[in-house]
C-alpha cells in the first residue's frame, strides 16, 4: 500500500529543546509544547513529545521524514528560532522519527501535550491493544481521536484523522485521571485515506537516543 507522508509544504518540522541541565531551568515560551507547528525553509511539521536527553539538553520529537539533512534551523511562530535536528531515522514504514535539540536560549519546553495534557508515562508495544481509544494533536487538524486498529513492528495504526503538516504529531491514550500516556509520533497515512494514520512508537526511541519524556 502506498503511504502518504504528512510533512507540509512551506516550512515546519519537529521541535526539540537544548538547554543546560539546571536546578531551576528557564522555561520556554508557553507555546513551545507538543502539538505546535514547527518549520524550516522547505517544510512544516508538528512537534511531538518534549524530552530531556542524558546530556541535559531539551528536545522536541517529530517525524524523520521532516529532516532534509541540511542542518537547517527550525523555528516556530513564523521566525522564532528553536534549534536543529540532531538525530533522525527513516526506514521504510517501520521507523520514522527525529529530534530537534533546542538552543539553550529557548529554555525548557512545556511537556504537556497541546499545552494541556500532562504526560503520565510512555506505553510499550505490549501495553497497546486493538480497540483502545487513541488521540493525536496536530498543527493542522488539532485534536482528533479514534481507536487503535493494529500494532506491529513498533508501529501503531489508528483510525485518526490527519492531513499534511501533521507529521510528528504526538499520539497518546487518555487516562481516567486526566493525564495521557505517550504512544507514538505521526508518520503517514495511506494515499486517499485521511482517517487512517500510522504512528512510530516513542518507547524504543528513549533507549536509542537517551531521552526522558517530559511530563
């Protein structure tokens, strides 16, 4: 099946934050959060979950196909600099993720998805089940929800609406206490089907890139 990558034309990608680990880190603009629009000179994407690396830097996750490997500076709100992509992967339909390390001047990002949902934990593949309610927040289509249709090869298929520019969107499960559990980063949709969307699992990325997802 032919898949449609959801990077937007124009300018955007995923957001990551670089900052020195401080006892009381400077907080970034409240708008720097999972679900926001990010861009570079050629494309636009959505910022996935916020994280801190073992190096103390702050990051925003996004889709790997947002990375053009040109060391471009990502920005938000049109022209406010964020940082550069420091790691990415794109292997067929099973791996598609990247991280933007935020410049120290940006400060620590807001880990709340869409600026409102506290991230309680990160789910592994064995904790995700067919039929489970599932949502995402994208820069283009906002919050849309559906259910999990399949889980295999570290990819979740969900009946969630998305469009170009939503690439990198944080996919999550809502919990009864009002928090959410992080699941994946929006990868793509089949051509001609905006209501089926694929997400790359976040859990394996934590170990590969030395990350802690922020609450």
